C-alpha cells in the first residue's frame, strides 16, 4: 500500500453567526462558551494537536476578536498568578497562550456557509491533506476523534475520511447521510452523500458528524460548488463531487458528539464533561440529586 502524506494541518471554521445561541453569542462567540475550565474552542484545538496537527488554521469573522484574545500570550496575568502562589492557574493560562503559537487566523468576509469557510483556508493549507473540526462541536472520546480519522487515513492508504455517527432513522432528515460499502471495522467506502434526505429515503442511518480529513482536491470542488440548502456553500455538496474523482471513506468514530450551537445541547455537553471529570463528578451528582429532591418535594 502507498504511503500517504502526513496530516499536519487542521482547519477550525469558527466564523458563523451563532444565531441559535443569541443573545448569548452577541458578544461572546459560541465557540468560546466554557466547558468546565476552558472554552469549547480550546478543547477542539487540543483535539487537533493530539491528532498530530502542527498548524491550526482558525477561520473567524468580524466581531469575533475574542477568539484571538483567548490564545494570545498574557505574561502580566501569568506573573500576577505566579506571585500570588497560583502556579497551577499560571500554567493553565500559559498553556492557552502556547497553543496560540500554532494558530494561523484567516478571515471569512461573509458568512456564506461551512464550505465557504473551509475554502477561505485554502491558501493557508496549501497542497496537503488536512483535518476539519467544526468549531461548535465537541466529541467526547477516549481516543481523540481526529486521531481516529488520521489512523483510518493511514489504514486505507490516503484519500479523504469523513467522521460518521449512527442516528435514529426518523432523525435522518436533519443530517447529511452517506451511502457506502463496508470495507473494515466501522469503515465504509462512500459512494454518495445526501443532504437532509426525506423521511424514509435515507440510504443509511450514518450521518456526517463534525470531523473530516480532506485532501486538497476539496478546494477545486468548493470553487465550483454553487450555493445549496439555505443559500450557503455546503461542504457536503463539495464532498459529493469529490467522491466522483477520489476515494472518500467514512469512519464511524468511537465517541459522543456534542453540538454547542444551541443552549440545550450546550447544557448537555457541560453536564457530560463534568460527570466525566474527577474534580466535578461526585459534587455535581450530589447537587443534581439535591435539585431533584427539591423539585419532588
Ligand atoms: P453552524 O451552521 O453550526 O454555525 O456551523 P452557525 O452558522 O454559526 O450557526 P447558526 O445556524 O447561525 O446558529 C458549524 C461551524 O462552522 C462555522 C461556525 O462558526 C461553526 O463553528 N461556520 C459556519 C463558519 O465558520 N462560517 C459560516 O459561514 C458558517
């Protein structure tokens, strides 16, 4: 089997308007909503780094300058914390700033959709394969989801690999759904994608789910993709065109996806992360039990 090029770059689209999370997202981008002690976007950057990404390209837009500020160095704050004997916090602040050294910022002039956001990163990516991690989706997994995609990419000898997760058939009309042939454990060779299929017409129950590994061939397809659902340039439409020219696989990843784009799912994510965390789990369980007792009394 051929030896495909290494995956060293990740793109995180984070330029969206976040309308489902207004008014909270008016001044604080939804990608910066906290999940325990750090913003969602930091968890996502850390996932990319754990998958081997040396360069992280974050696509942002006017009004979302707070994204950059989170990853900027803060020597005065670090010094103050160190002087106050808060070494752990100083190290945590420094760690966020250190991630910033890997980040290249790219502007999306107008929110024309996920596909357009990825295309805005084309020059920064260059001619190499790259990961895409949606800036408002966390995937709680033992092996970081993006790493699972990179491992699958090497197993199949290159090409694109799309992260998938099973969804109940009655919910398929909400998602991009794939058609494919099983070629290994949780691995499919894809031959079609359908964006938001009508109820009963989905070719499978496997939905495209927030993580992608794409070859640079996707940029050619994106340049030719016309606006689709909602007048936006859809990444799904470009992948559909790509699979006519190049192999595209789908991997049903191991992990749970949390969409942070709306308050209820966000709440779900915070609780799930807290129940997974040794510092929070027991105390949160205790407090939730207290709330339940109050509600029942
Ligand atoms: P979403 O469609 O969930 O984000 O895109 P949105 O457009 O901000 O959400 P609503 O519908 O207005 O509530 C998934 C990811 O892609 C980014 C978003 O920032 C989010 O992280 N995105 C989306 C862009 O970077 N540019 C776009 O034009 C659209």
